[in-house]
């Protein structure tokens, strides 16, 4: 037997399905199979149409449409008995029905995936254009006001406008950073630049880079005295932590505390970030690392990429990032990175 | 009257050149501009600038190539402009003889601070027997180190490391540059040495080791000793 299946409404090509026992021996033989598909009638050996073919070909019909062709070579020269013929027809019907079901399922899945990707695309366009337009509107408005010069006399007003332009530009810069990071993750070409790094130093760098954004929060960080070095890509881990902290800053009231801890176990190093905000609604906890996911009641601003980037960068290190609600109140993020035995450095005595 | 020092700006973006020109002239420098790498190399020869500001993302020549060609005959301090996520590019530029970098987008204050540091290093070295920076005092003759008026004992390697930072105070040093200087050319990949010694140095010399003010990490690139106000 040999099977030729149509795919997506296109006629079958002459490469038989992998379960087949033979392939058409010539173009002429293949044209018989094509004729059967097009005319939805049996042909070939033992039939009245093109009986000099090497095999008999039967269409697989379902809902009046051909789904494929089955070729059959019989051992005896006489062809099939009536009984065998009947049995064959039943098989053909069953195969066609099963095939049709399978094809319908695949089509449904495809259109679902398409709808999902269209939805993502739309969300992306909507939120990106919103996130781009808001700071652009600020920059255009404030700078045009400065150009028109009616604020020239009011020094204070000018300062306000210039400061607005500056912070709008920074917001755009953060957006570009996140889009670039997301692209790096999605491209599958993320290359880690692994080095032995000081975890406490990582936190210092992140905190000092976010000084402005975290100015309204109390930051608590007491590094342990003896921390093992951890092999990581410093820049990517910096982006991961920065995104978690920016998220905390966005969802917690001014004046509240954000606490950072580093804990070392035998096999892993954990960064723990705790805030005093409202925490997450329980149904959101499983979704916050999805890209473009935003809490239902989230304030405007933000693409919903930050936590998903953090998650991606930590996983690229072979680590884990989880979020939970604290018993007291607020959210807790835990990053765990695998620890490898750190190399030794030579001992020295201070003089 | 001494003429103001000339800065050569090599950048293909006219808006960037314009805001650099306006800000640098307001700060008392004279400026010359080039929009391409080739033009930049010619201008570097013709106008003999005191400093060069070079964008690494030029349309005609790779900025790194421009830097190397200028470095064949000129020691004028060069500050490169780079972008986020281009750490390897920054490291390559620093190793090829750039004196420092700023990441776009940057503020004018940041740029001027880098230029002041480059200016300091361009002056012939003063053989001062003592180095002071904020709460740090180092008696270079007797190899005595004080932080916040307290005598500090350093190991030989820690002291060598400190000396390297003192010689390049305010400038960024790449991991490789430090490793080569302190541990030798065979150790340029051994970054763990460096991070351990930096942690020790911070513990001994920073006022608050959990918020380093003196030894700053330049993410993915290296370290820098900040120039602090007198305390």
C-alpha cells in the first residue's frame, strides 16, 4: 500500500506518506494517482479506468472532498474478490473519516494560534504606541512651548518644562531598553557573558543606577560578610534585578520599605526582594511573568515586559525566579542562581 | 591669554554634534566637527585637538578603526560614545587606547566630568608624595594608607591594586587592563581574582562597603576610582 495525503487543501505530491510500502515507479504511474484525486473515482489495475497501471488507486473521500489517495498492489493477478472489495471500501471510509477529523483539529488549532498571535500583536502595538506617544507628547508640548518663547520670562516655568522633557526622555530610554532586552530573549541568540561576580556588588550597582526611581522608597540592604562568588552575566542580572525593583517601586506607596537580602546555601545563591505593597491578587500570581501581562487594576504606564524579562534572564542562567505574597503584606520575589565551587585565590598576609 | 583647548567631535548625527558643540563651548572649549570617520582622521591631524569625542557607530568606518588610526600618531585623550548593551565594544575601544566612554543617552554633566578627568591625566604627572581623595590618604613614599584617619593594613597585592587606581584616578579600567597590570598577561581571564580583591579593598577602604563611593563598578566593563570631594 502507499498513501498520498493532501495538505491544507493542496493536492498531494508524489512523495508518499512514510507509512507507505511502495512509491510510484514512473511519472505515468503517478499521473494515475493524480487523476484519482482530481476525479474522486478509483482507477488503475483491476478497474475500468487506466487498467494498465501497476497499482489500483482509490480516493479517500470525506464530506464529498478528496483528502488523499491510496495505492494498492495485489499479489494475485486476478485482483480483489467481491468480499475483499467490500472490506476495502469500509477501510477507505474509516481512514477518510479519521483523516478528516485530524485535519479539522489541526485547522482549528492553527486558527487559534493565529488568533492568539494576532491578539498579542494588537496588545503590543496598542501598548507600545501608547508608551511611545505619552513621553513624545510631553517632549513635543514642552519643547514647543519653550520655542514659542512665551515662557521666556518665567524662569520657574521653564525649569518645570525642561525637567519634564528630561524625564520623558528617560522614560523612552527605559522603554527602548526593555524592548531590546525582550528582543534578545526572543531571538534565541542570547549569549551569556559568564564571569565570577560579587553578588553584593551587583546589588550596589543596581541600587545606585535606580537612585532616582527609588528615591521615594526606604531601601534596606545588609550584605552578608562572606558571600561566595557566583558565576553570572553581570549586565543581564543587573537588568533582571532592576526590573523587579522598578516593578516594586511602581506598585508600592511612597515611603514604604523595599528590603533586599542575599542568602547562600550549598548549591545556590538566593536574592530576596520584599516590598510592603498590596501584593498580588491570587489569580495573577501565575501570570505575572507572561509578557505584556498587566494587573487588571494597574495604573497606566508600562508595557508589562519588566518581570517577563527578569524571568527570562534568570532562567538563562539556569536559575529560577518566583513571586509570592508575604504573610504580613506585600510581595516577595526570590531569584535563585546555581552555585559552582568558586576557584581559589592565593593567600596573602597584610603588612 | 591661553587659547581655549580644542575638542574634535566625530559623530554622524548632526543633532548630537550640535548639542555637544553648544554645551562644550558654553563650558569654555573650542570645537571642531567631523561627520565621518575619514573626515575625523583628517581633522585630528589638521586641528591638533586637545581631546577627541568619538562616536563608535559611524556610517563609513568602524569607530574602533578610526580610534586605532588616530592612535598611530596621536596621544590626545579620546572619549568614546557608545550605546547600552555594547559592553564588548566599549572594552575593545578602551583596550585600543580610548581613555573613557559615556553611554548614550548621557547628560552633559557626565560628559564634562569625564573630560575633566581626561584633562588631568593629559597633564604631565606631578610627582606628589601623597595622594588624597575624599576620606582616603596614601603616603606613597612610606606606603602608608589611611581611610577616615584610620591606618589601614593592605596586602602587597591590595596595595598594588590601589596604586593602579591612584595612577588612573577617575578613569575606567577594564578587567583585562587591571588583571594584566597586577597579575600578569597570563591572568587576563582570571576575573575571580579581581572581584575578590576588589571586595577586600572596598571592605578596608570604603566608609560604607555596602555603598561603595570610591571604587565604582562599571557594569560589564571594569572598575573606576571616583574622584571624591575633600572630606
